[in-house]
C-alpha cells in the first residue's frame, strides 16, 4: 500500500454483511434508490462519501474480504475543512 503524504489518518471500515460484487463496489458511494426497507434508502454511503470529500478526504480500496462483508479505507488529512 502506497503512502500518500497528503493524508495523515487512515481508517479501515469493515463489516460482516452479505458482501458486495465488483460491480457494486465500483458504485458503492454513489446515490441510488432502494425500494427495499431491509437495505435502507441507498443514501448512507453516498452522504458519507460526500462528507469525507468535503473535508479533503478520500475513500479507497473498496473490496470484499474472504470472510464476506465489505472493506474500505477512509483517508483524512491532518487539517480538515
């Protein structure tokens, strides 16, 4: 994993849900509508991604670990905003 000097903090986010396909991973932080209440509105990750970018951060490395679920890194600069 390369070290990007613009970012001081790296947060790894993982869950143990059903997992995601490669196609889903590429659009994971895009707004979408979900008609299924089980899966929510489809806006949570989109809003999170927008907030991360607004403070100068970045999301990278969206993947599906071997045990299922999803995993991605949130990179944040030392000075945010």
